[in-house]
C-alpha cells in the first residue's frame, strides 16, 4: 500500500500555484508537507483529494488512481469545515454517513473520539458556540471517524493552547503507531521534527527541498555552533575565522566551515582558562533549512490570493 503523487501542476490566472510536484509514501508514518504561506501546499492537498481539478499529474493510492469516494481517508482542513448553525453531534453522524458507517458503528466511533478528545460536553451545542480550539477538536474527530487508512492534516496544531497541542500530538502518535499513512502540513518546525522522517518543502509552487530529514541534515554537516562562557571570547572566535549568526544573553551562535574550526576555538578558550558553559556543535535544524530555502524571497499577499484561492 502506498501513495504516489506524480507531476502535479496547477495555475490560476497565469500564476503558477504548483509546478511538477512529485513524492511518494511507501510505508506508514508521518510525511511532512511544508512551505511558506502561498507556496502551494493547500492547493496541492486539494488536488490530491480531487477537490480541485489538476492541470496535469496523477495521484495513485494502492497502485490505482485515488478516488476519495471509494477510499477511507480522513482530512483535517486548515480552514476547518463545520457548519456553524448545526448541532455538533448531528454533524458527526452526517460525516460518518458519508464514510458509509452504520448508525451503531458511528455511535461507537463518536463516543470513543469525543471521550478521547474531551469534548463530550459539547455534543448538543452548535458549532458556533464552541471555542476555536474545541471546534478544531470536533474537526479532528470528524477526520478520524471510521478509522481511516490515510490522514491528511493541514495545520492541525494552529491556534491550539499547549495542553490541547499536546493532546493532538498524542493522537497523531497513536495513529502513526496504528500504521496509518499521514501527511502533515505545519509551520511549527519543531513539531515536524518530532514526527516526520521524510518531507517535501515547497516555495513559490516548486519543490526546493525533498527527502529524508536526517540525511538532508547530514549532508550539511555539523556547521552550527552555540557557545556560552563565563568570560568574553568573541575576539578568539574572530581569530579562528568564525562567523557570528546571533549574540544573545544566553550565548552566541556561529556558522563554522568544519568541525576542526570549532575545535580550534574550544582549544584556545581552554588555553586561556575561559570557563565554557555550553559548546554545542550540531547539524542545521529544520527551521534553519526552511529559512535558508525560503526566507530570502517571501511570497507577497497578492500572490497568496492568486495561488491559493
């Protein structure tokens, strides 16, 4: 069982929203789908789900063209999708019916999900009476109803407080451990690093980074150095040819050419009896990779509207 996306493209009024997007999920797990605002993520997801017509490309699930009406797929939209004037429980039964669940099956699934997400007290309320966070919980329950084989989560943690963000993370881990195929889009890079082995990064509709996250980091090497000391040492760092990225009360971050350059700094600091509190030489974080690939060429608001609407 696998998901294969091949050469997806889409333009709106002459603006390229997505250009020649290809990736594959060959095993269960969480796959990261990243990009700046307006980069084409939501457009791509809508094309994958056939909610938006493709200009070109194919989406294969289990080796054949994906038909979302025939497959058990859960989708949590960034824009959310509840009917504000309608009862939450009635909506859940409606969503369950769309997945072909019998009423007894739907009840069992809804009871479990409402208990797991701690939203039992909101069963008889209209969606508009719920806070944004609780509406999001209902939306996640709707995505999970019927035990889908594949989940697509578009900004699932957006707007959640830390307690509910942790709850969502726990549920995503549970789904991963159950062998689900999960595509997750998020601007929270730390969360992506918690869950995802493989990723695609879009910028202006094109893939600018793709592959296994650990392998990508290793290809950069350990070039980021964070140092904190009890005495001033920037003059020594300058002698060693290190480039300061930022200097804060909590320490100084450097960009180094190689590990030998970092070790030279440490040696000279120790020779001068400088007490080193922190000396952390590491690979770049996903946040840093994201900024490197996308930060210098931001998408304008007008382009966001052209590409994503």
